[in-house]
């Protein structure tokens, strides 16, 4: 059991050195134990050195000490954390330095400290959240508008492209793209009230290196708290989403965040590679785990030795990724695996959860061309449309701004999605091992134009549709003589909405239908108390929006067909900018029958676009629901009946992961009485022993490709960079001509 803090002249031993050395305390001059200065995380000065270095051909030791790990959670000396007799530090040359004698004899000093108050190994994991694209134009204008309008992606590092609030492409292991639990605690104390959270989010300051710096701009986040933590924790989920995951995965108050936001034209393969670098960096600097060689064999052999607390089975990592962050979280998990292999561990405890995965597979060849044809020619959803109707009818189409369906730019054309890149960099055996540690949840109606392509990753267990769904479309309009190219009669589109003329729309089940928001109430009363209160409000359902859109489409296509039978091909020439509750007549309306007929078709097209805008927004709601409404118990109440049940999204994830997730649960006796400490310990041991079959081999992350990513993105090896995958420049593909696409 760890009993002691560390003081001056503590004895240190390096795994590569021939002799011990002693620690000199220079970080403070006031706090003492037994009249000796107490050591902190900033003490790295030695009295002498470690003799001959085995990693430097036996030459004299020239220590380059990095950062102390497994240190106290308390800050008691000028904000500096305290060293423990289990603390260790790595040398840049490759050695691991342990404290062999803390140089003081007072037992259990500071027993209230988490690290010291232990008799047995303790399970204490970490959860790493990887956000998706920062799409709010008021917070990420550079990416949302500037780069989209100019057709620039900051991943390509064009001179005119802007990073905005996305990840740093000039430094792929930038610490600014990581928000650690330690940093979080500087903003939010554990169990902070909702009102305290709101006040912290409203502060117009950026927290850097322990100081507040005024960095407010109209187009940026106020702080790392808003940029990272607030992505996952908001008014909709009661600011509790992170806590929900952490408590369930034995990682209470151990949440970390990594930026998964990239440009609109980003490719999943690149995001995986970028995630590998950031995952490796996070693990190297924040995972409280010993290198295997730093633990004496005799202590490792004693299963009751507290030293096991700092080994992989007691430090499970859960990685949660959303949208863009799905590919990034894949890389983060692989980067953690690589680091674990680097410090000589053969297996680790790892869970991976995917929410609303963007680019689960590539999109190319016939599937891509059919999708583009259907969006442009069949559904004709390719123009800019601004719609300011009320929420249940309204929405905003920005398709033209990003040229998302352009045959000129081919922005949706990707050879490698998550699945293809994993297959290429892991190989079949390791790929299966990795997927066995994963669970996913993506609604079938998560198919909005700005998040194409979304869906399930093949081979990973789904907590939404148990049979998984990989279609690029969730629904299709079917007319008597009208059918989309992408309509392959998939039996999963088993639901129908019939129209009087015999036409119908078919759609897949496992969609989010009920829609909620949090409405602020009693504003005047609460303003006087400086407290905000919110209540849950249901404001519309998806099925109604879908029906209204397809009714409008049916009316438009019917009138267009009649027009073309009388006057020839209907060519849309007028740019529709703004439509309110009723579409106005064309300014070119004359009194001829042809013009009147043309205007009729034109205005029904405008009405359809209004309805499509609302439909598009409803699909985006499905995209963000697994984050915002993760704990809502009503949102899935009209889900199909299956073995998982009509419960919250999080509960379905837990049920799907019952035989997958690495975790233990403290349970009461059958009569609901609390267990004794000894009973709890025995219960824990049984569950813990059972979990050892769910460890994953670190060889999964030790492939040549992943090694190259680490060398290129962490250590700036230009030769390794040349070996990384680059998605082809699809702009060079010849456009569609006379029914044939270029190669």
C-alpha cells in the first residue's frame, strides 16, 4: 500500500542506469516532512546521475527527465501536485525512473488523498470523448462559411484555407486539441450545479496555462469548456452526459476530450490517422499507467498489491466518438493501443462507442453516382433555400454554398471510409479483434445532406437497429412510373405512407420520430434570483415532416409531368431565395396559359423546397440526438419492439454492450441490503476476473502503418509522412457526360 509522500534526497532508480541517484527539491522552500523539503511535480533536479546508461552505449548518464506521473490529486503547495512513493518519470533517452526510497518514515501521511487511501488495487478508468464537426457558424465561421464557399479544406493546408475551430493540421499532436480532466477541474468542480455551469460557459475569457486571457471574438468559443465539454453536455441532457458514461465505465470524474472537427471535405481515413497521433499523445501524457518494466516482478505477482491500480486491467479506457469524431475516435483508440505496446503491455482494457458515425464506409462508384443523380435530378435538392417558418415547418438549406452535390467538385466521393481504412491498416485478424470491442448507435434517418455519408460500420454491434443499416438513403418516394436510382428494393424500408393517387413513400424503421427541446421558463421571476429554469417541450415529430415533404414533392412532380406533356421540358431558371408561408407568383407571370402553367410548377417547387428544408433539419436532429438526448427516456418510445426495449439511447448502448464492455458493477444483496466490505471485495474480484477475457491485444495497434503515423505526426518524420494514405483528388474526375462518368 502507498503510504508516503516524497521528500528531498529521496532515492531514485533508472531502468537504464547502473547506480541510483537522489532527488533535490527546488520547487518550494516552505513545506517539510521530518524537517525535509517535500517534493512536487516540478522537481526534476538530481544530486549526481544514474551512472552508466545502457541506452547510450554505456556512456555517462545525461538525464532528460520528462513529466512525473501517478502523482497526488491534491494541489497543496502553490498549486503544485505532490510526488508519491509510487510516482515515476520517463527519460527522453528511454529509461523509466522509479522512487525506491521516499526518504521519510511517517506512515499514511495525508490519508485523505485519493492515491494514499488504498489497501487493495482500485479500478479507476478514463473516458475520452471525441467531438464531431464544430458546425455553429457563430463559433466556427471560418470553416462553416469561408472554406465552404471557396471550396477549401484545411486538411490540404491550402494557403487560403483557415483552421477555424477544427484540429491543427500543422501540428497533429497539438495539446490545444486535447482538453484533459485536469484542465476541466480548473473550470468545473465535481458536482457543480447547472447554474454554475451556465455562468462558466458564459464567461468571455479563454483559460490558458492557469491564467484567464481575454480572447473573445465574434467567431470563436469562449473557452475550452465551451469548445469541448459543452459539445457533449448541454441543457437537453441536463449537463450530465459525460458523468453518465464515466459512472458506468468505472471512471467517475475522469473525463477527457479530443477535438475531432475537420473540414467539410474531410476524409475518414485522414481523420483516423490524425486521431492516432492525438490518442498516443493523450495516453503518453495523461493515462495514469506504469510501464511494465517499472513494476518489480514480485509486486506484479501479488494480485492484492495496490501497484496493480496502475496497470491496464485496472485502468480501462472508453473512447466515445460522434459524427466526424467517429473516425477520429477510431484513431484515438489505436493510438492508445500503440502507446500501451510501446511500454511493454501485451493487453489492455478498451471500450469504443460510435454515435452517428460519419463516413462509416466509402462512397464511390455506382452507389455514389446514383446518390448524386437522385439528389440532383430525382429529388432536385440542389439549390440554396432560406426558410424562416416556425420550427416544425422550417429549416435552412445551404447545399449550394458547399456545392455538396456538385459533379464538378465530387465532395462526397470517398474511396475509404472508416471500414475500408481499418481493413487496410489492421488486416483481417486485428480488424475483428478491434470491432469486438465496439458498439454503435446511429438512427436510420440520420441521412441529412450535410452529414452524408452516415450509417452503421459493418461488423460492429448496433444498439439502434440490431441488424445494422448501411444505406445512404433512409426513405424513397415511389411513383407509378417514378423511381430513384438508389432504390434497390431494400426490405429494411418496410414502412409506408400512402398517397391518394397511388404513389407512396417508403422508409426504414429505427428512426427518431419524437422531437424535443428545452424551453426556458419563468424568465422574469428567475432573473431576479439570477437562476435559469428549463422545461422539456415536444415540438413536432419526424413522420409529419417527412409526410409533408413528400406530399409537396408529389404535387410538384405531378404538375411538372403535366406541364412537360403540354409544353415540353420544364427548365428551372429562377433562383429561389426566400419563401414565407406561401410561395409568391413569379414576377414574370403573364397571362398566357404556358406562363401560368410554368408559374404553377415553379411555385409548387418552391413549396416543396420549403418542406425539404424542414425535412433536412429533422434529419440533422436525428444526427445530434445521440449526444443531446442520450439520457431521454421518451425519445425512443415509438421504436420497434425488440430485445433492447424502448428505453433511453444510453440504456440501449449498455444492453448491446453487455457481453462486450469491460466494466464492473457494485451490486447489493438479493434482498437489497448493502454488502460488507469483504463481500464487495469478493464480488469485485469475481467480476474483475471475468473481465480479463475482454482484454484486447496491443498488437492490434502495433502495425507498420500505425508506426508510420506516429513517426510522421508526432515526431515529424518526413519519410514516414510519404507512406501515409492520401485520398485521391476527386476534383480531377471527369464530369458526367451523356450518361457516362469519367474515370
